[in-house]
């Protein structure tokens, strides 16, 4: 078993994932890079601090194989940085069908498969393997988007897809607009440089989530140089609203096989 902490970074071959992989390796993490395309230049830079694993995060079996490879190689998984993501591949607005009697084409929902299902798949697999660590537990950090909180009408599917029991902490990082490959350069220019969020801010937010043991269930907006914890929305009808969103343990147990362990759960 490795003596160094092991982090899985999805979408590690480019953009924010590439920056995360480099940053973690520089901080003595071993990095398992998940992507559908290898980045040989990055792998050469990181050397024996990193390993590449072909992985299509939209496919559960592909993720399961990659997680198993990491476990077999290192004997531990301490962090999942669920970063892989794309933007919409088709228009849900079907504006070009306004005057058509034809049924519109089936929408391409690959964004949902990667940005949402991929995170769910990865989270379940991470929990499974983190339970097996010598000291059970770990960190899961997902890359969301500020568009999940403040909708960006250009990408409706993307917005929706982005919208700590057992010593496993889960947090979420919401980048603003970062100049990566999935953002058209014309859009970057239109936004203006002073409004762009540098990748370094995203990396700092991830480091905060991984290093601060008090952080759990937090959502951190990354805006330009700022890392801003988002407040929990106010329940508009007080205890009545609170009751509506409080876990009822018999139902929780019916779905999940045991009680929630939450201090305010309804017995």
C-alpha cells in the first residue's frame, strides 16, 4: 500500500483537471488521471507521481474498472476530484422548429451523462473504496458551476446537471467562467478578461476542500480571485418548511437499509 495520499482526478488531461493534477502532484499526492484521452506531456511532467487510466465517466463500468485499477495499484483512494464536464451538445430550445409540424430530433443529453451521472457514479464508487482504506474515509469534491445557482440560459442542460456519514466529506466547487477548451474563445473575449476566473482559484478551492477537515456539505463559488461559501438558502416558512425537508428515518431506512444517523432526523 502506498504511503502517499492518492487522488483521482476526472477530466485530468486538460483544463481545470490538468491544473488540479499538477497541483496535487506538487503537494506530494499520487494522482490517478481519468480521461478518455491521455495527455502524454502531462504524464511525462508528473512522472511517477501520476498514472493515466482510460475512463469514460458517463459509463459506470468504465469508471468501476478505472477505480479498481487505482485500488490495485496503490491500495488506497483518499480523494475523488470529480471534475470532468462538458457543455450542451444540442439545443433544447429547438428554435428552428417553431413553424414545423415534424417531431423534433431526440436531444443529445451527453452533458447530463457526463456532468451529472458521471459524478453520481464516481461518488458511489469512491464511497465503496474509501470504506476499505486502512483508516476508512476520504474526500469527494465535485466541480459544479456558478450556472447551477444563477442559471445561464445558453446552457439549460448544463445548468441542471451541475445544480458525511462514514468519515467521507463531500463538497462542491462552482467555477465562474474559466478559459478552458469547452468555452469558445469568442465568448471569453466577450466576457472580458477582468471577469474571468483563473484556474488557480479553482485549484485553491479544491485544496481548501481537501485540507480543511471542518468542511462538509459546503458549496464554494469561485469568482475571479475570490472563493465564496454560498449560504444555505433561508427556509421561508420557518419550522414548517424545515419539517418538510427533514429526513424521516423509516423512509430513509426503507431506501438505504439503515437509519440516517442525522441528529435532527424524524424517528
